[in-house]
C-alpha cells in the first residue's frame, strides 16, 4: 500500500448526525453504532467533500498508508446501495438520531371544543422556503420565523407560542438541498428590513443544521441582524433559547 490522502473520523467528536454520509458521493461513510465510520478505504477518494458538512469538526484528511481508491468497486458499491434493502428481523439499535424509531406517551389533548375554537395564526402563503419570494410584500418589516418541518407537529401550542404575529418559512436541513435555502434566506434578509428573525428546530443533531443555515444566510446578506435560536424536544417542549449575533 502506498501513502495517500484519506479521511479520518474522530469518533469522540462525532454525534452521528449523518451530514457526512449524504455529502460523500462515493458512499464511503456510513452511520454504524451511532457514529460515522469509513466503510472501506477503497471507496474514499480522499478529496474531502465531507469535511465542510460536519458540524462537530470530526473529520479531517490525513496522509497515511491506505488501499488505493477503486473507482470500479465504488460504482458497484453505489449500485448496491441503491437497491431496496430487506427489512431487518429486529429494529436496528443504531443510525442517525433523527431517524431512530421511538415511542413515548403523548400529553393529554385539549377538549375538542377548545381545539376547534383555536384559530390558525398563519397569515401568508406559501410557507415552504423554496417557494417564498424574497420580494413578497408581506415580508417587508416582518418578524420572520424559520421553522424546521417537524416543529409544528411536535408542538401543540406552535401557533400561539411562535407563529402569532410572525411570517413563516419552513424547510428540512437534513432532507432538502441546503445551498438554495442559504441563498433564498440571504435574499430575504437583504431585501427586507426584518424586525426580527427566530429559528426553531428539533433537538436531533441533524436539525441544528437550520441554525447553521441561518448563520450563513446572515453573513451572506452582509447584515448584523441577531436571531433567536430555539431548540424543541421531541415532545414539544422548549429545551433551549439563545440569541445568536
């Protein structure tokens, strides 16, 4: 084996968010036992496309003796990955925390009459960030709420607690293409004199990508707007709220 560039993953830093897995076009990384791991040296081309996506700075490129990158084997590996996987006999105890199946006791629901009397606080359309125009009139001087897709489903009081009085844009930092979101949010911030920006996301590691998205958009817009960053538990409770400037 000759010396070449290849990735090294610091498992102590890795939180299993899976951002590097989706960033690796060769399928060289997988979440195993809750941590990102190199599947095989022959699948890693050493170019480091995964480096900038890791929120924990757990990946770096090192030069060491390693098996050569095998393009043919990688293509076969990618083709195999695309095949539907057979259902496991038992639930897998590993993987991305955001995809880990779990169940918990729901809180008692409000009386049907009270639920019917609660009006929606949504005051504009559309709400998907990809569809919202930066020049939409309702965004001028608005209090903007950027929410992860799952938040409204987890929070029973989402409308009253966060949506009331705000304009809404939603997206998923794990499943959606983030780069267009950064561009769109930056355009919204730059075009409109926003009164405030609030970011609300779930507690799972991959969802914190919404915070990084907002930071990049603010920087790209060239403004100094601070925003409130709120973390929601899987049961809809506010775990943390901080101002990011």
